[in-house]
C-alpha cells in the first residue's frame, strides 16, 4: 500500500477545562494563608484589582442559620440560584474524572464587577486535639498586643553562637563550631555526623571531635548530644552521678521503657532501692535541653467559619469576616487607561486585565459561598456533637454531604482541605467531622469511629490501680454491652493511635507508682 498525505475531518466531543475554571478549582482548595498570598500576587500583576476597605460591606450572604438535622434545612437568600449554578456545573462535568470535577461557576452574570468578593485568608496552624472537645471554647482571642507579637525570644542557635564567640576558638575551630551549631535541631541534638562535617569543611575528624567535645560543655547541659543516652550522660557527668551502674542503665533504656525492672536490677547489679534512686535521677533530667529556647513563633489557627448557638434557629453559621479580603475592580482607573490605550497590544492588555479581574472577584465570591454551604451542611449533620460532645459524633462521609447540597465529592474534599471551623467546643479542621462508621451490635444506628475512640480513652482513664486495668478483650466486651460491635484488633489500633500503652505496660506502671 502506498503512503501519502491527506486531509481528513472528524467530528467529536471532548472535555476542556478552561484556565478560568482551573483557577476556580485552585482557589477552592487553598488555605487562608495560601489564598492571601495568591491575591497579593494577582494584585501585583493586575493594576485593575484593588482591595475594598469599606467597613459597611454587605453581610447578607455571609451567614446561614442551621436547624437540627431532624428539621428542615433552610438555605440563605439566593440558595436556589446557587443550587442551580452548582447543578449546571456538575452537569457539565458529568463524565469527568473525580479529580477534575469541582464547583465554581463564577456566579450570577448580573453581578457587577465592582461588587466586593467574599473569601477568607488567615494564618494556618494545628487543629485542637479531639480529646479536648468537651472543653468549652471561646471566639475571643487572648490578644497579647502589638508589642507582644513583635517580641522574639533568643533561639537556641543564637544562644550557642554567643557562647562560641566567647570560647576563645581559633578561626578554624570557630568555623567548625558554627558548622556544628547549624546541625543542632530545636531539641538540642546534633543531626550531622562528625565525618560529614569534616568532609564538608576540609579538615580532619579529630579536629571536629575536639571542637564538639568543647561545645558539649555549653549551656544548656546536654546540647550537641547525638542520641538520648549521650544527652543524659552529659547531664549526669555535670552532676558527678555517672557511675558504672548508671552507665549500664543508660545503655539499657529500652528495658526501662518496657518496665523490665527485674532485668535492670540484674544487669546493673543493684537492689530495688538503688534502682529506684537511679530511675528518679533520670526522671529529673531533661531529654530535650534545647526545648526551653524560643524558636519560630507559632501561628494560631484562624478559623474560616464561626458556629454560634442561636436559641431561635439552632445554630448560626457565618464566615469569619475579620479575615475576608474583599477585592474590587477599579472601573475608574479602567476608564482612564482605556481612553489612553492607542495600540492594539495596549487595548488587548487592558481587556485581558479587566476579564481576569472580573473572573477573580466572582471566583472568590463563589468560593466563599461554597465554603459556607458545605460548613452549614456539616453543622446540620453534626449538631449532636455541638450540643452534647464527642460521644455523639455521627459517622459522616463526603458523599453524604455532596448529595445533600448537590455537589460532587471532589468539591467537598477540596473545600474541607485546610479549612477550620470555630465552634463552642473548640476549633476543628473540617475534615475532623468526617469519620468512618462502626456497626451497632443491637441493630441500631452506626457509631462514629471518633466517638468510639473517646469511649476507649474514657474507659482507660477510669482505671485507678493495677487491679482495675482493662485488657483489650475486656474493652471489647464493655463496648458490645453499650451497642458497639468492634473487633479486638480495632480496639488495639485505636488505643495505639491514642498513644496509650498496653494493659501489661499500664499494670507495670501502676505497680511501680505504688
């Protein structure tokens, strides 16, 4: 068959995600801090964008009243239009892969370009531990003041550098000391090897060892240690308590962790009283000597959503207006530069800036509405947790929320990433409310895995002495009596996740305490 070139026409359909829609998807999953950086970058590139500094911005679409899950759920004004928007968007992506689907129709075309957008930015941080959920929270910050925010304690590295500068090192020794200081972590441990430091600086290992020995005499005692036994040994040497028996104990810290006191007495060659005194001396030491020094300032979590109790409607869900950057399109400046544009290139640039600014404002507005809608549904589903505590946390997955509000699961996943909710019981990441279910032994409603973990922790916390220690099998029996059908290996997995020792280790600890 002869080969040749020819023209051929084909008709077909394909799914194309426009750059604007890609931007909307990206905005949906950004955290407050990342969104703030993104907005600043866009304002640098687009001269038509400006921040809305008005204090009387409209609040109508920033909050939703949520009734308990057993009652009807009323959307905020405009909810029907938003639902239609989401439905049209999901229809467009009906055949797309889950990772390529997201809500984000830019909003109602009737919105003016100068309307302020609603979005959130803020500082990220760690979520409140779930085990503290029964403690009452507050929306008011401590507010240390502007001066307190700017105050910075001396770091461990700066403290060590000050001592090295006064230690009388030669220039070569000083360079080695500063290289070693750079390898010390926040706990005070040296995380670089002597050989690696010597090779990097082009000196002998003996020189590095000599400088390291002098640096290990710095304050706080125990810094520059390469492991826990060496750290404790340095502190014991300063106290003149590092005798041969203590050296053996330092070499068998794993036996101490297992509470193998009989084995320790045998290898150390001491009696019960001496071993008790040696363990007491170890407990008085500091395994992380560098922890007392300041590091990088910790940033508190700034929630995206506030949930407040309302006696009339149940729960009031609102966006955090204190961290909402509102963008405007500067129409006056656009008119000025449009009249001054002469070449086609200038006119195209101005038109592109206007289109990009309008789309970003609408995307931010839609992002805020989507977050508010998802958070409101989560509150509706988990109202029992807000009212009674973690034991009443219901099993919940992405599909349940997605079906309830007419969105796709991938959209819910993006919305709940790096977003936080402030409730009367504390600040939680939105993903905290999504827990797997554990079947009920009596055929009733399923139990949340988080609630079961809390029950296990409560049972173990109720132990008083070695005679009250509950084995994993006994915990399984107690939970089944309360209607929780759970396997022993699941109890062991949850117990280990809570960092609770086994029943044997707990029994040894109680006996030692006595």
